C-alpha cells in the first residue's frame, strides 16, 4: 500500500541511522516508560539482529519546556525493551558523536543526544534546506542508510526527519509502516452513524488547526484539557493558565482567541465544552466547580468534572465512531484521571469503532488497567494521526516516498 521502501528492502549488515520518536512524559525529571519504547524496540531489535550497526536519534520535549531533557534515561529504557544494551553519547553530530558511531560494530546499538539540542533541527524549513544543514552533512557520511520509524513526528519538517532522506538511501521502519497503513485506512473509512472526537491535551494549537478541517467528518467535538480551557476562555469563562513554558494564554492569546472565536461562531453547535472542572483544594483533595460559578481566574484546573464526564459518556454511547486526541486532565495524577479514564471506559464499553492517539494519551490505557483490545486502534501518534485523518500528507512520509 505504501509507496516507500521498508526494512524488507534493506540489506543486512549496514550502518544505519534510525529516527525514532521517544518523546515521553517527564515527571520530576524522570522519563516515564510508554508505548513508544516498546513499539520502536521492534524496529531496533530487527536491525541489530540483522547485524546492522544501529545509531538512533530522537527528540524529547521542546526548548523552554520542563520536558526538554537529555536522552540518557531513554537509552536505558529502550535497552530494556530491545533486550540488548543501548549505548548513549551526549552529543548530536560533533566529534564525540562521530567517534562513538565509528566505534560501533554490527549488532550494537547507540542513541545520540536529543536532536532538538542541535540548533539546526527545529526551524520548520523545506527538506532541501534541511539536507544542507551541518547536522545532516556531518552525520550522513558515517552511514549506508537512513530509517525513519517516527511516524508520530512525521508532520514536522525538522532536519532529522526530512533532511537525511535526501542525503542517504531512505527506508520506513516497522512502526512507520504499520502506523501509516492503519491511519491512512482509517482516514478513508466512512461511517453511517454519528462520529465524535474527544479533543484535549496540552498541544492546543495543533488540535485547533485540524478541527476546521474535520468539521465535515466529525459530528461532535468533546473538549477538555488545556485545549478545552482555551475554548472556555474564548467563550468568556475566566480560566486558563500556561503550563510548562507555553504561552497559549498570554503571548499567543490574541491569535488563539480570534481562531477559536471563529470556530465557535461557525461550528458552535458541534463543539461541546466542559460543564464543570476539577481542581486541588486547600487540603490537597480533588474538588469540583460548575463552570457557570467560576467568577475569576484564581486557580489551575486539572480535569473536567463529573457532570461533564457523564454528558460526554452519553454522547459516546450513541456514537458510531470515536476518535480521541489528548487527555481531558492531568491523568498521571490519580486525583485528576476521572475525565480521561471515564471517557476511555465509555468507549471501551460500547461497540463503536475507536482510535486513541497520542504518546501521552495512549499511556492512560495501560496505566488504568484497560485493554488495548477494547479499542479499534491505539496509535502512538497524536498530531500526526489527526492530520492524517484530515487527509493531510505528512512531510516526513512524503520525503520517504520521493526517494522511491
Ligand atoms: N488541565 C490540565 N492541566 C495539565 N495537564 C493536562 C491538563 N489536561 C491534560 N493535560 C496533560 O495533557 C497531556 C497529553 O497532552 P498532549 O501532549 O497534547 O497529548 P498526546 O501526547 O497524547 O498527543 C497529558 O500528559 C495530561 O497530563
Ligand atoms: O509527541 C509528539 O506528538 P504528539 O504529542 O502529537 O503525539 C511528537 O513527538 C511530536 O512532538 P512535537 O509536537 O513537540 O513536535
């Protein structure tokens, strides 16, 4: 189905540069294991078993956010999933990285430092420009082939994703292959009954952009998380606080307000906002407040409230298909997991077709004892999967195809 080369086309014993997406939740400086590690481990193990020298690259967080940390811990976690040691070098493409790559034998695995610590990685530029960066020009000659397994980052035109395929023979890894096929098939599927999309999480601008594109495909959007707070604020409710170095509610507010205001004007009937919200009270307990009773912006809201969960669950019960992108609250803290878990349980209990996406959100399924078998597809991609739903082509996939 996909028109790119896969690992089936790659010769054994090559020196390969492999782009993974190990972007993970980080709590108090500790990187949390999640589905991305065990999915990517399959690609890495196969390459090592085929006697390739496997050098992995990945990013973590965004500069300025608390989750922007080194990949040292990721190497240990990945090694546990692969079942082989994964070495780590705290360098992206300098002398230390090149020396460690040269030392690597067939069957061995190395992880380079966070790609976003390299200045040339991030600015969104076209693949040709990215291929000309020092980052790509310095690393590419050390390899025979490039493998992109990071479907979940394929919507970003960053050097490690789009520059290398122009500099080296390029292949799709196993995760890239299966996620591409599943998400493309889902995007083409038609449903007879109501289609619902649960929209939450912290990457609010990502989801706002695709809601307009999905307006015909989705009958009802159920909003929560930080994304939901943006909509509530645009609707006149005094909520919203920036977390983790974001500036959704301050610097970017004027722009966000205008976009959300027109979404509410144009598709207000399809968009449902929380009726109540949860916060931490003075005793450290979960407390709830009706949205209509919120008079001033004086606290952080960490989940949707119980009335909202009941309303959203009822809509899900009547749906033919449900798509989830982003958590409805800070589910990693049990006190604020009710929204996310309530919605996921409602989906699991009905026989609707469902997709749960996002590196963080998909983690809630195993954290709260649910089974992936109760969902149609659990994707480790968030932003990439909702873009795929709109029919948008992902630049990281396109550039692999062009190499065909
Ligand atoms: N009200 C909230 N306050 C703080 N964090 C929140 C809130 N609502 C959701 N989150 C966080 O959003 C994260 C998921 O968001 P996001 O990164 O956009 O999704 P994903 O990685 O699943 O695509 C979860 O880790 C959750 O803790
Ligand atoms: O975690 C990711 O996306 P996701 O949260 O939409 O699944 C990807 O690693 C992309 O990260 P980015 O949104 O910081 O570019």
